[in-house]
C-alpha cells in the first residue's frame, strides 16, 4: 500500500461465506495478497475492483491462498 488515504467498499468473507460489508479508510490502495486489519483481525485482500467510482475490496479472513 502506498500513497494517499482512500476509502474502499469491502466485502469480508470467512470460510468462503460473506460475513460483513462496509467502508474502510486506508493509507493507500492495497494489492491482492496484502493483509488488511478489520476490527482487530487480519484479512487478506483477494481482489481489488473499481465500480461506480469506488474501490471495492474482497477480503478473506487469514490467508485465502491456504484454502
């Protein structure tokens, strides 16, 4: 993550199931594979999309590469 603060829409998954959605402000746009803290828990960014002028993140609890 580099650069300026960005606000993203996120969809957080645990074991492949959607558990929460919301908005998250970060110090830069993350890349796929980066870890992002959400409510004190680490989530791995599994996708970064852009829709209707907003950055949209899909987050997976822990490392999605291990599932």
